[in-house]
C-alpha cells in the first residue's frame, strides 16, 4: 500500500503549478495574484526535491569512491 502513495505524491507539485497557471488565466486583473502562492509552493517543492536528490547522489558517489580506495 505504501508503494502506491509515492507516485501520486510525486505528481502533486507539477499539478499544483498547472492549477496555479490555469487559475492565473481565469482571473482578471489583480485577482490573478492569488494563484501566485500555489505556483511558488509547487516550484519550491520541485527545487527542494532536485537539490536533495543531487546531494544524496553526491554522498553515494563519495561513499563509492571511498570504498574503492580502501579495496586497492
């Protein structure tokens, strides 16, 4: 059951950005600014996950390089 939650959760930020863009086009004038927080939250979640993924991959690479030098 836990495996099904991850794909839906990973789709949430792009869908939130899409919803914010659609709301921006439907609203007139300064009312369109109300969709800005949803856009920023979605973008922030995507950036946060990308940075975290990059950091984890770098740590894994450093760990693998360290284990190679210990074997030699």
